[in-house]
């Protein structure tokens, strides 16, 4: 990919952090060049991780819109699957989290801190329930919009 076409992400770290660094909000630890969940405490530098900063700023990277008659009839079941996707993704990648699930015109809008979680949710719903799936990346920014309808 050419440099002038690289997506801009204002929440991506511009430099390596001192180690260990702990997020003051969620407790994730930056070690060996990546964010991870760590059980043990101990002294650490304090910052706010990119996911918590996105949550604080209400600036999602992923938008998953859920709608349709099937969704309306199976809303609770489908939202449980969405939450299980988040648990699985977040266990390995602390920066991938759901920001909010909000009602939207007869459906729901799931906002996420990262595009990977949004894509994982969309693929899980498509695999489990079929339906119509549309994905669109925003040009110039690292944002994914997905619409699932059934």
C-alpha cells in the first residue's frame, strides 16, 4: 500500500511506551510492545490505553448495525452472541471492546473500539444466522461500518 493511502488512526501509539505500563482505567498492561491482560500487579507507569481513550472520546472504529424481522424476533439471542464475540476477542486483544449497544430505528447499533471486533461480530452473525451483510471501510480512516440484516 502506498504511504499516501495508508489509513490514519489518531489512537495508534506514535512511540513505544515505557515498560511496564498499565492502563489507569481498565488495567491492561503494555509489555513487549503490545497490550495484554496481566494478573500480577506491581509498579508500572500509568497511561490510558487506546481503547479506553476511544471509549472516553466516544470515537468508535467499528459500527455494526443489526436489523430485520429475524433480528427483532431473536434480539436477545443475537445480542448474547455479540457479547460472546467480544469476550473471546478481548481475552486475546484488550484493545478490542464494545463501546455501546444502542437502539437504532428498529434494530441495534454496536460500536466497537477496533475494526477487528466489528468484523468478527459480523462474520459470526453471518455464519450462524445467514442474512445480508454489507461492509464498508472509510477511505483515509481506520473505520469499518457493517450492516447485517435478516
